[in-house]
């Protein structure tokens, strides 16, 4: 029976292996973000929380928290603000300086700055809606297939009912596997977008200091 359930040692090893791969990925793809203390731990913890919340939402008799848009708003806004708080203290001026082009006229530059600021403020909304809509559609399909399976099973004990049970069971199993893939993909996309939003406000401090000295 020891091999049936995962022991704490196996769970710890799985989490440790995932953490090592996550840290190496962050160092390769977003090396500048990795220089901020605690950013990798925060991002990995965020990924685990989102993944487990979406995963248990697909389990029977477990509250599907992923289908509530308020839940995703409560995740996206603090994470978006945290990404700015990590990077803006050192790169505040350079972040807005990148919105200004010396070749553009002043009135067009003002419009570009306003549009960039509006796009910046809309990011937590689009981030939450993207995940919420995908998870909601998957939950609706799973609920529909489960209802059809139960109705076909208890309707009558005939050949037609048996074929209906097989059909709904087959599609339900396939839909569950697809939903598991969506759970992983949406968790990765959420954290990846946080990386992108944070990376847009990071600059190489050493290169900037060198330019100032020269």
C-alpha cells in the first residue's frame, strides 16, 4: 500500500524538481528579473496556487473557484501591482522615457503616452478575463457531459441507455483530459504574462550607470 499514495518525501521531491526547472527557466528567459530578491519564489508560489486552484476545481464535490471572476480579479490586481513594485523604484524614469520618441511631434507623443498608460491600467482586467473565460467554458462543458452521463445512466436499463452512457463517458473522459491541459496552460500563461509585464519595466542598471558616467 505504500506505493499507492504519494509519501511526503515524493511530494517534496516533485516540488523541488519543479522549482529547479522553474528557476533555471527564469534565469535563462528572464535573467534580469531573477536579480530581484524573492521574485522567483513569489512567481513559483503563484504558479502552484493557481494550478492547484484550477486543478481541484475539476474534481467532483470540490468548489470550482476558478469560475468566479472576482477570484481572478483578486489575483491579477495584486500580482500586477507587485510586478510594478518590484521593478519601478529603480526604473521609473526609464519606463516612461521609452514611451517618448524624439522624432515624433509633441501632440502625437502626448497621445502615445496616454494610450500606453491606459493599456497599462487595463492589463489586470485583461489578465483576469483571459483565464476566467477559458476556465468557465471548460467547467460548463464538464457540467453538461456529467449531467448527460447521469441522465443516460438512470433513465432506463436498455441498449440505447448503455450506448449513451458509453458515449458520455468517452467524451467526458476526453474533456477531462483536455481540461487538465487547459489548467496547466492557463497557469503557465498567467505567470508568463506577469513575467512579461515585469520585464517591460526592467533595465540593466549597470549599463545605465555607464551611460551616465560617459
